[in-house]
C-alpha cells in the first residue's frame, strides 16, 4: 500500500513548496485587498477615507503576527526537504486555520454588517498577507539560487 501511495502522491522539491506558499499568500492577499477596496469604495462615502487606516492596520498585523507564521511555515517546508506531497506545504493545523478563515469570511459576507465594514477588514487582512508573502518569496528565490 505504501508504494501505491507514493506513486500517486504529487511530490515536489522544497523550492516548489516554497513557491506554492508564496503564490497562495500573494494571490489571497491581493484578492482580499482588491475585493475589500471595491466594497469599501462602493459603500458609505466616508469609508473610502478609512482605507489608508485599514492598510496601516494590515501592515502592523503583518509585522507583529503574520511574518512569524510565514517564517514558521517556510522553515517547516525547508526542514522537510524534497520529495514531499505538494499539499503538505502547509501543516494540517495550518490548513484547518485556512479553512476556518474561509468560513469566517463567508459568514462575514452573509452577515448583516454593511459591506464597507467587511471591506475594510478584507483590506487589512489582504495587506497583511500580501506584505508577509515576501517571506516565502525570499526563501523561494534563495532555494532557486536567484537570491
């Protein structure tokens, strides 16, 4: 059974895992930032003026919280080495957090909160993820020999 599992598992080098982490953080961060900006600008007239504050909050969140997670995730990828399942670039616990955040975002969008408030939260979280994506991008460049 172990042989079959090894043959069907999409294994990849650690540098591909680092690329997957960098792309995931960048795409999700940019998507949240874009959606949040559109919702905020389309909401209450005052809300568009709160976007810089949401961006600043996101940058603080990145520096104080998200960067540490990015370092931990990239160190885990590097320590596991090559030939691991591509889906394993995040630990099962981190995948659970990702699913929880997706569910939380869905609940926020379905809530009675005005869309511009949800948009400001998305701007902050998107900015944090996008800024912290620099950690796996740097590790990927180093692993690819282009740093």
